[in-house]
C-alpha cells in the first residue's frame, strides 16, 4: 500500500478489534529475569552507592528550584561553580517551576525520592510502551511493568539517568503516554506539548504528528507548549525573557561540542573533523537530512500500523540531531529494546533475536563484569583512531543502522497490503474474538 493512500487506512485508534493478551509464560519468564536483574543492580548499588546514585543533576535542579523560591535568576550564573558551560540551567522557566519543591527535600530522603521516582517513571514508561504496542491493559501488563523496568536498569542511558537524577525518563513517559491515547482523544498532543515545555527536544514529535496527518493533536501539542510558556512568563517574567530571547539557543551554556560525552551528530563531527564554522553548516545540513528521512520512515511505519517503532525512531532521531546529547539523553533506546524483544518473542526468528542481542550489547551498562570485562559500557572500551570513531559514537551509528534496516523493510513491503499493528498480529487468547485488520475497518490499537 503506497503511503500516499492515507485516506484508505483507518489508523484512528477507535475500539473495534480486541487487544491481544500478553502470554502467561512470557509474564513468568520476564518476571523472573527482572527479579534477577533487579537483584544484580541493587548489589551494584550497595557496593558503590555514591557512584551509582550520586544524583548530581537532581542536585542542580534543586539549586534551580531554590533560586525560584528566593527570586534569583536561574540563567544569570551557573547553578554550581563559576565556569560557563558547566552546570548552567538549560531548561525552560516552566521546568524551573517544577523543580521548586526539590528545595524542601534533603539528606537521605532526597536520595530515596530521586531514585524511587525515576524507577516509578520508568515503570510507567514500560506500561505506556506496551500500550502503544497494542497489548490489553490488564493485570498482566501491570505485573510486567516493574520487572521490565528492572531489566532496563542494565541499559546505560537508563542507568545514567537514574544515577544522575535526570529528567529524561519523565519526558519519555509523557510522550509515550500521549502516543498511547487514541487519535480521537481531544487531549492527544497535550502531554507532548508539556514535555516540550520542560525541554525543547520533544517538540520534534509535533512534526511527527503533522506528517501522520494528526493535525488536531499537533495543534494541541503546540497549544500545551504555549501554555507552559505563559505560565513561566507569569511567574518568572525576567527569566522567561532571558530564555526565549536567545538563551535557549546559546550553545556555550552546555559546553564545547567536541566533548567526548556529547553523543550527538554535532559532537561526532566536531571530534572527527573539527568545530569550525563550515563544519557547523555540514552538521546543520546533515541534521536536516536525517530528520527528513526519519519523518518519511516514521510516516510509513505509522501508516502500516507500527506506531511504537515510528515513535521510537523519532525519539532517537531527536537525540541524534540535538546540538548536545549526553549519553543519558538516549533513553529512547529503552522502548527500542522492548520492541525488539516483542518481535523476537512473537516471531521466534533467529535474525530478530540476533538483532536484539546486538542492540543490547551496544546499549548495555554494568553487565560486562559478568563476563570478566571490566568496562562500564561500550564507551569505556579502549580504542582510538578509526576504531574510536565507531565505538565512541556507537548510538549514532546504531540509529543510522536502524534507518537502513527500516528503509529496507518498508521498501520490501511497497505495493503490499498494509499490515495490522504489531501486537494485533499475535493471535488473541480465544477463537471467538479474532483480531481484524486495521485497514478499512475503522479499528486500531494505539
């Protein structure tokens, strides 16, 4: 089915076809693996608590919240120290307001709140991911949330986000929960707009909603973003003028682009070729091309009923093209792992399982010790020169490889009938409620 035939595809996410149930053996197997992964993580945490749960960034958010309470600008000076580009506040004034309650929490309570809150948000992200896949929102789905979240603590961006007390999992949850809403919902797009109102990167999903012709949801997202801006302006007028008049686009507030921790396309180009003005034009051109290709692929995936890979591809792309992406910004690798595991379990295909294992190996953190390899992640592997270009930009290359694999897949499907949603391809638990195709039926699963 050509992508242009949108009007003939009913991807409306209305009730109609039954949602498949997660098989009970999968629930038991994942629960056992999650318990083992959680025990392993807790052992690492107990052995090195200050390294595993230092919450440095959450502490910086606390300083920002304290400044809000005392009427001090969050943008005039770094939150810690006096070095420009180090611990500068790079979020919106609306985000600073959300951090204000942190100023009241201290000591061990601060640590417990930081760690448990991020794990709760991660569990919610798992539930939202499974909902976007189309699974029935029942007890089995609820049971699987914590063990899958425990397994994802072995994904390096997730580990770093939890350790730093970063806001990335919150943004992940907001977008995924938004995409899990049916297209008929008048509120679809609102959570994406709120996420963009905290940090601008999720605004990329507005483009995704536009290219998939969900114009009302896109307008709702923009409206929610504007609402967060107005709230910030009303409470923090001076900081709002500072941020929106140019601070949001000031690259010096984050750091130099060639920083080894900058896992973005701009960082890779700066480390490999330099950061001169002409190379910045190269980065902009490449970023625009990657964004355009991503949106074309995402549009095709959505049109054939595969919302989760479409959304995940957009999340990874927004991280690639962002001017500055720390390793912990790559939390969209978590739904990618869930989706690949879903495909491997459903298809029982050796090639799909091999792909899952490769992605896990590239994105894993803290598991190499099990094989007597004392490296935290792929970024700690020894290497330099040409090899360093590969492993020190691993997530970027992985995303580009996903582009290629997706392009090959959709090219092979060109001219074929549209497929139903991924989860709806799993047989329902009873023969009396057969799943129907999403094409031409007006039925869909979010």
